[in-house]
């Protein structure tokens, strides 16, 4: 006697519920109908923001990962776009400060 727990040689019956014609299709229609009714009734998602996220969004001095204010970040971005940091003397200064910050001097 051979035992085949996976029943690899047989095929399951293709009844209406497996094909989604009976119960499954009706359930999908009911769900769609319920969602449409909720939308009409004004059901809405909501989001709660922590004080930390509000502080960050407000652009306070410690309001970014870098610790820079939103205004200072805008200034830096404007300088990057304008090519300010591409000048040799600025690159030299940045390199010196980076070496110092990394403890390489």
C-alpha cells in the first residue's frame, strides 16, 4: 500500500465556490457595495502626528536629521544648485572640516 498525503495524482473538483461563481463573487460585490456606502457617508482615514513630527515639520533648528533649520537647508540647496560648492577654495575648506570632524587631523 502506498500513501500519498499530497494526493499528487488527483485533481480537486472544480465546483462553483472554488471558481468564484457563487459565494465568492457575491462576497466581492457585497464588499464593494459596503465600501461605496461608507464613502458616501463620509468615512475617512485619519492620521495622528507626534509632537516630534510636528516639530520637525515646523522647521525648528533641530527640526531636521542634520539639525539645520528648514531655512538653512534651503540656503544650502540653493548654493548647491548654483555651483557654490564646486569652487576649489570651498571644496578645500569642506575637506579640511571633514577631516577634522572625522578625527583625521
